[in-house]
C-alpha cells in the first residue's frame, strides 16, 4: 500500500512539474512578443500620456494569403499591398480620381503608352525604382509557372501577346519550358526603354487600363532582391523578404495574428503620410469585431449584417454601395422536368417579374441593399462623368418590374407548354443569404413555385456550377474595375463564366464591336444593348445590389475608400481629437 | 514490459497509417478545389493545380503524400503562399497550449478541492451549492461563457475583449475554457470521494482509531484521485491542442482557428497535417493512460504487462 502511494505521488509530482515547465516556456514566449505591442493593442485605458494624438490606427484584416503583388488575390492581400507598394498610378483621396504614383507622366500614341517614372523614387533598401522593376513584375505575374490568379488582367487590358504567355501550357521538360516562356516574355508588349521610360503596347484601347495600373498585380518588384530571397517561393513571405515602394512598410508580421505597418521613410511622398503606424489584427469572428470596436480595441469595422439595425443610425456609421449585383442563375442545362421548366422562357420571365424587389430589400436587408435593376450595379461609371451607367439606362428596370398577375399567367402558360406539373426546384445559397433566401422562398411559394433551399460554401458552389448539377444558384459578381465591361465581358461565350447554358452569337458580336469602338458614347450604347440581351433572356435574374455599413471612430480622418479594387488607402489618413 | 511497449508502438504506427489513408481519401471526396475564383481561366487553373501536384492522379498523390509524411514533410499550405504545414502547426500550438495550460491549472485543482469539500459535507448547503454549480457549469456551452465574459468584464474595460499578445489577453479565454472542466472535475471528485469513503478500508482505518485528517488525506483522497489521474493525459493533450470555439471568439491564433480556416478553404495539406497532429496526440495520450493504469492501480493489469 505504501509503495503504491509513493509511486502515485511521484507521478502526480511529475505531472505538476511538466505543467509548470510548459507554463514557464509559454510564459517566456508571451513576454518576448510583448514589448512590440503593449502600446497598441486592445486596452488603451492607459494611453493618456500622449500629448497631441498618437498617430496609430488599429484595424482588422485577415491573414494575407500573398503579399507578392503578382500573387495578391484576396481582399486583405490587396488592401495591404495597396498601402505598402505603389503602381504607376494611384487612386486619390476621393477614392476614384487617378493621380500619378511612381509615374511622373505618360504619353499615348495609338495603343502605345509611354510612362516616365519619377527620377528620385527608391525602394525601402535604397535601390532606385526603375522601369525595369515594372517590366520584371508584370512578366513574372504572367509567367505560367507562377500561375498568378490575376494574370488574366493582362489579357483583359489587351496587352500585346499577354494571353500567349499567361495561358501557355507549361512543357514537362524544364529547359524546354524555360526557352518557350522566355520567348513568349520577349514578345509581350511591355518594355523598359531605359531606367525611367516604360513602354506598354496594347492591341486595342481598354477603358480600365490606367485604373488597373493602380491595382496590385501591376505593381513593381525589384528583380535582384526577389531572386536573392528565393524568387516566388521566398519573396514577400515575411516582413524582411520584401521591399517596399509605398507609403508604409511592414515592421512586424505575426502570421494569423497581426500585421504592423509603419511609415516608409523612403517613400517619395512621405510628407503626405501622417500615420506612424497601422495595426491590422486578424479577427475572424464578426461578433468579436463588434466587441473590439465598442471597447476601442479597433478603430473601424464593417458592420456585420446582424448588427445593422443596432448601428445604422450611429454617427460613426457610413453606408457604402458595394459595386456588386446578386442574381439568381437559372440552369438551362439542368436534367429532368426541372430542366424543361428552366429552359422555358415564360417560366424564367415569371421568375423575374414575380418578386417584389422593393419589399425584398426592405424586409430582408433592412434597407441595406437596393433593389436589383439590371446586371450592372449603380455607381459604375457611365459615358459621362456626371451620370453613372445605371441611371443612364432606367428602361432596363422594366425587364424586372414586379407584376404578380402577369407572372402567374406566364407560369400557367409555361406549365401548359411543358405539359407537366412544376416540381420543387433547388435553390443553392451561401449561409449569410439565408434571410433573403427565406423571404424569396415565401414570395415564390405564393406565385406557385416551390423552392428548396440548400446552404453550400463557395467550394461546393463552384463544383455545382461546373457539373451543372443545380437548378438555381443565388450568386453575385463584384466589379473588378470601374467600367461596365467588368460585367459585360462575363457573358461572352468564350469567357467560361456563364455556367447555365447562356451563350449568344449576337452578344459576342456586340462585345467585339465595343472592343473596337473608341467613341465612348457609341460604346455605351452597345453596352446597353448587350445588357438588355442578357436581361431579356431571364437566365440571370438580378435581385439586389449590395451595400454595407462601416463604422469608423470619429477621430479617424481622411481614409480613402474605393468602390473597386483594393478597398482602402491610408496614405493621407490621420488621427485627430481622440 | 519492453515487448509490450514495442507491440504498442507498432500498433500506433498502423493506426496512424489508417488515419492518414482514410482522411486523405475523405479529403479528396470533398467537392471543390483550393482554387475557386470564378474568373481564373482554365489554363491558369491547370497551371495552379500543377504547381501543387494536384494534376496527378489521386493514387499518385497518395503515394507522394505518404512518402513525404514518412520523411517528416507535410507539404505547404494551399491558401497561404509558401507557408509549410509544420511551421504553421508549430506556431499555432503555442497560443493554444498557453491557454490550455492556464485553464488546466485553474480548473483541475479547484475542481478537486470543491468536489472534496462537497463530498465531506455531504447533504449540507455547501454540497448542494457545489453540485448545482457543477451541473450548471458543465451544461452552459463554452461560447456562452466566452461571450458573457466579453460583455461583463471586457465591456467594462477591465481586460481586452479579444486578440493576442500580452498576458492580459490570456486571462478571459483561459477562464472560459476552464469553467466546464472545473465543473467536470468537481463532480467527478465528489462522486469518487463518496464512493471511497464508503469502502471497507476506510471503516478499518476509522476503527483503528486514525484521526480524521489522516483518513481523509492519506486514504480517501489518494484513492479518489485514481480515475482523475488516469483521465488527465487525454484531457491535458486535448486542452492544450486548442478549442475551436474559444479561439474563434477571442480571435486567438491557435490550432482551433487554423483547423476551421483550413477546412473551409480546402487547404488539404493543413487539414491533413492537423488531423495527423491530433491523431498522434490522442494515440500518445491513450498510451500514457494505459501505462498509468498499470502503475497506479495494481488491480488493473494490462494484458501482457505482468509477463
């Protein structure tokens, strides 16, 4: 008995020792990271020693998936890249007007742009930023071995021979691949004529070209440094394996925890930068974000949908339009009786006009969204600066105008044509769409269309789209740049975007025509025609256009907000009256 | 004993291989790929798949993965460029372990003390209060506790409501994680103690005229601890390997948060790495439990243990 107890006590003692030992190690770990953030994290109750305002901004952003400009993909990647790097152009404080970034001027001759790079601009290590850095970065982003998620932008702007490089099938043999890719790179229409002259050759005019030079994929990379840190596998994976060309530089990057930006003293326009520090904490949970905002742990958040009612009247809340359209995608390639209905034009029209969008946005979105009026959301640029595309084409709304009786009648006609009863149709949604989906389900039930809702994530959705194994998907599209073609390019038969059987020769012909039209007014007329072709097909049925509320403490000033591309620029931001 | 250990070890390896195989193929059954941007052209997608070896056939991928795992290489994340899985797990383990250890230090001793007091004061108000606490503490889900603490304590500016970095950030999540364990151990200790107190040897001790403290601490207490000690390895390893809910709510960069992210984004390599990590933890814990049983309680001998 005695020896047993002794043994037991020894084991207990061992456990305690191990636990204490572990606690000691971990204690050390938490203290080493302490000095760097005591001044800026959550509890700011003791920061009253500051005279004037401490120029520190606390924000949230997810862990970037890539900060190599050519690989930046997710919104957090683009947000941070936009603030630590700079392109030829940059969007200004008003959020939209283009200003010169690293470029000093440009000339256009036909479809050829010649940019003059500023003379005195340098990287954070002191190396000059040259035209070669742009040529290298663009070609690296197009290199098919690097499989950049945004390499299609180079094809989009019609950069000469970009598609041949970006979409090349990489040969198995490495040296053969190298030769082929090098040859394709030499043919691409971007060339540094000397250190400060960059020539870009397009094959036609693209309306968004200049705007896109302010987009991360088009930012410069210093080749010597890039190769020194291991190229694609090494560049921008840590704070010290990248160089900075923008207003800020990363001083600390704790993966999945936070990223700290500090003012970049080597930035050409550093006098305009007032913030000393920006801390982006990775906070995935929306409730936690609200908690942090209300306890002054962060200075700005996007209001989660569940909190809209609580915060929308707050003085710190601003409503923004997100340039996005949500639509029902009706699968005209579905099997069975369901497919027969979905292929029936009268049925599709009944779906389009059988729902009251005014009520939808008020009941299901609490007024956050605006009723769907077309494919192209309000706010996207029109032919003239004073009128956006949507308000210039009010008649397109007629395709979607609510007419319950006519919808019922069309539905009956469709049933007669198909000769069968309408089965229940599947509706696939994201979890966050459940409120509006339930509302729509109820509306359509009144009409006589029964929908069965399934919640899927984006991965499953993608495979449903590809396999055509769905009836209706509640999907959407967010504008990549501020011009209608960001939507209208999607519906061509070659884009691969419509995964419901939509394809029209007439549409393709019109699209080609717009690409060869330089007259803006003429081009926008064609755009309107194209939009009405898609709308009157009723296989993409716009429901609403997105909007959201942002909360930002009143002491945060001059944050530039962009409706397309990277969401914010903090170059001019400052803290006042905290 | 040596033979026994060897056999156990071989069995562990086989278990791991089965787990790797099953989870590998299950993961491949999930629809979708790690790359789901609707706008990426097919040609680029194919190059992306090739970059990560996803263009190969599934049996080929399996053999490749198994070969790499044997060599200790768990691959790189598909979501975060150029981050290898081993580094991710190593980095995320620290925050999870810090919170887990704090929770254990709070909950286990307190639970044992409360359970003991309740047992010794059986039928009194203290006992009922302790039992009530144990039932409620165990029944309230940890996310409710976590959010309540955020509102009550962080809301008043006493402690940070979330994030990570200083010691202050450790306190609330540790308490939230500790509460149910505290209640669990209080209940367990109480019932064990009551059972032991009814045993013959306690009566013997009493009739021998031993003093109450000697009976309680030397005989009753030690014997009531047996089931608690044998349950500890599993609880410890699980507690320090992260809680999905608590980490999510307090925005802690730990293993739990990582697991959720990796599954949602089809980050196969990270999900597989974490699955394996948890499996190893669990198998090791069970192994320790087996040994503990044979050491702590001679009445229980594992088959072959006494050969």
